[in-house]
């Protein structure tokens, strides 16, 4: 266990105070900012001069290992937050992409990278190790960038997450295979692998089984104490304990945290936990990205001015082609498949773990291991730029394909899409709802009739297509029968009524929320099958009433209660009108 010195914490917090405001000011990715800061303040940056200038040790970080353990918690909390925004039903709906496309990506990439490694004179064992670890992408970098850009709920975000989840699950057999190769126990590999997988499966079943039985009663008891400190302590205990349990069973700690998030997602405590954990996740992820930047040694890169850049570009190209081809086979359109390939083209954080284990077992020569670690770190460093390239390439391919025809819609919407939100209309209201859904990492698809507007929004990364939501076949392509909800935001009152009628005919139980022009329009929508309506004039009047009451001297809480009461009365009146 390495000692974490206080000045290292000071340097990191100062970096966070610099990176986050500058990122927001100039619209830059904080991920790239932390990677650059790590490169500058790390042992291969300015800290290499610490021997000559002792005062540099007070403002720089000279020991990567001193922060790496704490930095790994950032990945753990990231996966916990992702699990918190999912549910078992949504995860099960993604099984085709996770276990089909994700598994195929890992296997084919490992074979391709291994073949290249053998061609360059590496042993079969080294090729297996390199193929397995380089097949994995960076969950931490990709998921953070998708969330920052509000694209987790998009088609590309959903497909990328499915592949990353498959890769996290694959960590346990990869680590075991490396250990088995190092031990030289070829005869009993399959038996030992089966035993290791059985142990891992048992750990998962125990976590899910005990968690479902004990989690809700435990947190009801904790909440009854009305102590924020106790609630926070209990949350951290569950997250770290499940991560430790899966790690001890041979799985990754991040996967255990993801399972804990899934358990919390089914409870009434998920939103409070999300608010409490978010600052920890953000800061620890920043520390993780800094630790990756510290690994890159510019001197090593300059010593290999040809082979390191070629290896970086080669890894990106190989993984992009394989992932894009698989995405096409699994129903993604060419623009989204290409974008997904570029997004997942980098190496991942687990490569550092696998390479270190392989070195301990003498499966990789030290110079090869150092070379590949630099390549992986550089690919992660370049991922924010790859994201921009991916969006530009995807937008260009969409324009070339015609910018959103019905045929493109059929190709781009994944065939197993379920538990998503469908937005009919993508004006200001639709964009606001999409941003809210993205922040909660809820998958959504939108449809709009304005071709120029759709093209512009798709270039910006929005999950929106050109089409008419009043047409039943179009709604079927959006998998309306399997959707979690339909939200009709169009300001065309007649079209809104036709959308509700068409959707209700295809999905009798679907929750439909509709924007209404006035009370009369709201009553017609309810009579036509809408679940809930939001009259514009009524809601605007209530909000103005709340402000007026407060200016007139009523306390804010009292004004809010009066308005809430008026809202309930108005909703009841609308419901009665819709039933008559």
C-alpha cells in the first residue's frame, strides 16, 4: 500500500479547480484537461526536474503509484452511477447487444491483435495476452464523454455501453487465462476456468439475491435515523463492499459496483443516493484521468518516433473497423456504426492490470510491456479528439445518405430497443426533454417533420429522425409497443390528437404524455387516449400565480402549496371533461 502524500491531494484539487472552470468556459472536455494536467505534473513531465529543484516536489506528483489506488475508485463509482440509472428490465432488453455484439467484438479483436503480435515476433503466450487486453476499451473515458455530451441515451451511446459492459464482464476470464498461462497448467485450464467462472457466478448471485432481500429494509432503517452522515456511510459501505466481493471472486471491482447500482435503481432511495455520490464520482474520475496522463513518458515516445504513433493509429484503425462491421451486422446504420467504432477504438484501463499480471508471470518482456502501456495510455489520451472526429464522420455519412429517410430510420434503430422514451416533436420542448433524459442516462428517440432542423440536430449528436409520428408504420419502427412512454411535444393541436390515436392503436397500455394548447384541447386528448396532458395556458397561469402570491407577501412554501392544490383541482376537472 503506497502512502498518499498530502501535497499530491493539494496538486489534484488545484488541478480540478483549474480544469473544470476552463473546460466550461471554452467548451472543452474535462477528461482531456485532466489527461493533460497529469502529463504535465506527473513524474514524466515537469516532475522529472524535481531532483534538481527540490521545491518542485511540493507542487508536482513524483509517484504515480501513490494515487493510482485511489484513482481506481473513480471507475468503481462511475459504474455504480451507470447501474443506478438502469434497471434489470432495461439491461435484459440489451442482452442481444451485450452478449452478441459485445462478445463478438472481444473475440474478433483479440484474434486480430494476437495475429499482429505474432507477426512481429512475439510468443503465442504474449500474443494471447496482448490480444485479450487490447480488445478492451476504456469504460471510464467513453462513458464520461458520452455523459458530458448528453449522448448516453443516443443510439451510439446505447450500443457503446453494451459493448463496454460485455468487456467488463470479460475481465474475469481474461485475468484467469493470463494466470493459467503463467502457471503453465495447460492440462487443467478448462477445469480451472470452469471453477473460476462458477465462483464468479456464485458471487453475482449472492450479491443480487441478498441485495434484493436486504437492501430496502436496511436503508429504510438508515433513513429512519434522519442522519445524512449515516446514510452516506451506508451507501459507501454497500458500493465498496460489493466491489470488494466481486474482486475477491475474480471479477472486476467495477462490475460489483455496477451490480450494486442495479440493486439501488429499484428502490425509492436512488435519487438521493445519486445526488450524494455524484461529487465523489466526478473528483475520483478526474484523479483517474490524471493518473493515466502520468503514465505517458514523452521521452519514450520520442525514442520511438515511428513505431509508437503507428501502433496507436493501428490499434484505433483495427478496433474501429471490427466494431463498425459488427455494429452493421447487428442492425445499426452506417453513420452510427462508424461513429461507434471510432468511439471504442482506444485501449482501456484494464490493460494496465492485465499487462502488469503478465509481467509478473514473465509472459511479456519488460520492453514490450512498457511499449504497450504507452500505446494504451496515448489512445486514451486521444479519445476526446476521436469523439469529435467520430461525430464529424457520422454527420458527414448521414448527409451523404440523405439526412434521415424512412429507410435510414429502419436501419438505425436497433431491433431490440425497449424501455425507451419516444419524443414526437423535437422543437424547444422536445430538446429540453431530451437533455433531461440524457442527464438521467435514459435511452430515447425523437421524430420530427422539419428536415433541415433534423439534419442540424443530428449533426449535433441528437437521437432524432425525420418522419411523421401520425403514421402507424413509422411508430412501429420506433418500437412504440416496447417503449416506456410517448411524449408528444408538437404545437400542432390536430397533429397531436392524430399521434395519440395512432399510438394508442398500437400500444393500448403505453403511457402517453401530451402538450395541450388549452383546456378544451386537453379534454379532447384525454378522450382520445392520452394518459396525461399539460395545458400550456393553464401551467403558465399557475406559474405566474405562484410568483404573484410570493410578491404579494405569502411565504414561498405556502404559495407553492396553493398552486399545487389548484393544479390537482384543474387536472381533476380536465379528467372529468375528457370522460364526458
